[in-house]
């Protein structure tokens, strides 16, 4: 279904699951706003709202945290060595 609201066009999708089909029981309604004429996709849409985008963002964040922790550990060990020498 599609509709206009405050001058913007939306597409609404209704989806449901059924246990006999091997899916969980439940219903969902999701609405998407279509881009305006001349409007490009946002950074969020291009990176995060794609299949696997959220996983990739979390993996990159975890990698950065790991690199920061290793750098702090290495710096701490290096300063302890220079104090004892």
C-alpha cells in the first residue's frame, strides 16, 4: 500500500508469520518513506540499512575498541619497562 502524508510518499508493507510455514507466529507492519525528487540516499541508508550493514558496523566498532585496548596495553607495558630500567 502507498499513501501521501504531509507531502511525502510512504510505502507500507504488512507481513505475517505462521507456525505451519516454519516461521514464528506474528504480524508486522513496516513503513518506508520514499526519497523526494532530487534527494539522495543518506549515509545511514547507504551503510547501515542494507543487508548485513548493522553487523558490519558493529564488527568495525568492536575492531576499533580492540585496537585501542591493545594500544593502551602496549603503552602501559612500555612505560613500566622504561621505569624499571
